[in-house]
């Protein structure tokens, strides 16, 4: 086996383990959204009770990502994954154990208790995306990163399939709390594989570095230097603002609330055909979006034009969703509209998180850049996609839920004009 082929096989082994682990992180992050109708029934919650969890998780996740970003760059992705996995396992076991609280507290009190458990989960979930970005910034050259962003998008979507398709099936055949305990077990298994078989960089596996250190600098910079080097770049801040705009669309429509929409508006449960096809439609179209937008940004040598087009696609998709009446196609119109929206959301998110973060953060600061992008997306979207959605759907119905993110998608498209000519071939590091 020649050296290049050997390297590819070793990189693939690394990639498969950390990739599946990230998908399982996603499963153990969105399992509560996937079976939200069951949680409402079990705990006696209202949509506004549920909105507490929908606010707490992204708020603490976003804050934790920003706080932990430089730490991940310092300790490496493999260790970060192990730390995150331990906390995610503990949090999901604890959330499942919450079924013993039923009857001991009022519904709103249990909502606060369970949201505290999910704040704990959010903190440790924050290590996942940064770990995978940090590891792969060492294994993928700049001209490969758009394609990597497409693969990153697959992981996100498959994790959501595990959550929104798999968890309802688990709950239907056991009990709702197994929808938290089984993901915890799976995370533990792949964390073990991470411990034994994953390396942070090619050199640790006996291969030459993909990206040599810049200007002869070998030592990693300190945490403060990493953060300062990343945030002092105005392009990073513009991409961070764009990531926030993605969060308003993604968190309020594609990644949460729609199981409850299907239950209340379409009248179907999580194990029905429509509810089972939905996450697959979102996943497949999201994956196609990643493979369309990521490699195109590689070929263009610029990320912004592709991202801008994706934001416009989000606005159009949401407009169609509002214009098509619910049940006009027996509920399948919802599947089609959210699948189309996922094409653009996942494609844009993948390019920003999986490619632009490496371009702008470089070899040493990729997790810091990814932390800023991902953290800002969740942190600033939290009150709007949690408490606000809970309130407006309760007081004004579901129609406004379909269209209120459109202005944010348009803002995201405009932001890309300010970084239109930023090149994607930067290989350096802060």
C-alpha cells in the first residue's frame, strides 16, 4: 500500500469514528425535541413550558462554545471529545431518570428542573463541533475544506435522523426515557473508540503534517492570543453575524418545533409515516445542499457568494411554506417545504462551520473560529427560537412561525456582500 493510500485509509478511520460520535452528540441533543409531544403528555407541560428547554439548551450551548473554544484548541479535539462525551452521557441518563419526578412536582417546576439538566448537557455538547473541527483542520488541506463541510453536513443531518426518526421509535417500543438512555449508551461506546483509535493530527499516526506550522512557529499560542487573533479579524465577525442569522432559521424551524406542528396542525404522531419521512427528507436534502454548496465554494475559491445564495434560498423556501396551506397535500407539503429549507440551511451552515472556520481560524485557531460561529448562532437565537416561538404559537397560531425568520435570512445574504471577495485558500494559523 503506497503512502498516500495508507494516509487516506488512516484519515478515513479517524473521520468515521469522530463523525459517528458527532452524529450521536446530535442525537443526544435533539432527542427531547423529537419526542416533545410525549414529554408534554408525560409531564403535563404546555408549549410555553417546553419553550423553557428550547431556550436553555441553545443559550448555554452557545455560551459554552464561546468559552470552551480556545480550550479545545489548546488540549486538542480528541481530549475535548472525551470530556464532552462524559458529560453528555451523564446528562442524558439524568434526563431519562426525570420520569421519577412525575407527580412529585408541578409541571412548571419539573420544566425548570429538566431545563437545568439540559443546561448541563448543553455545556458538554459544546465540545463536539469544536473537537471535530480542530481534528480535521489538521487532517484536511485548505482546498479540501469545502468538501469536508459537505461531509460535516452529513453528520449533522444523520444525527437529526437518529434523533427525530430513531428516538420516537425507541420511545414507542419502550418508554420515553429510553430515548435518552439508549443515546447515552451509544455515545459511551464511540467515546471508547475515540480513546483508542483517534489521533489529533497526522504526525501522531506516523504521517507528515498536512499543513506545516506557519513562519516556523511550533508552539501553540495561549488561549488569550488565540481568541484575540481570531476576533480581531473583521471577516470573522461578519461570518459570525451570518451564523446568527442561520440560527434564527435553523433553530426555530428545521431543528425543533416541527414535531409539535405535525401533532397540532397535521394531526400525526412521531411514529406515523409523515413524521418518519420528515427527518429523512430534511436529512437527504440537507446532505445534497452540503455537497452542492461546499464543493462549489472550493471551486470558486470564495465562500461568500455561495453562502449569500443559500440565504436567499432560505427566504424563498419559507415563503413557499407559508403560501402552501396546511393539509393541502395531506401534510406532505410540510415535508417538501422543510426538506427544501434544509437544503439551504445545511449547505450554508456547513460552509461556515466546516470551511470558513478553518480558513479564518487557521491551523491553531480553527476551534476558536468555529466556537465563535457556532456559539453566536445558538446564544443569540436562544430567546427568539425558544421563548418567543412558544409564546407566538400559543397566542397567534402556527402561521407566523413559518415566516418570521425570513428577514433574518435576507440580512444574512446582505452580510455576505461585505466579505464577497474573501479568499478560501488561506492555510495559515493564528
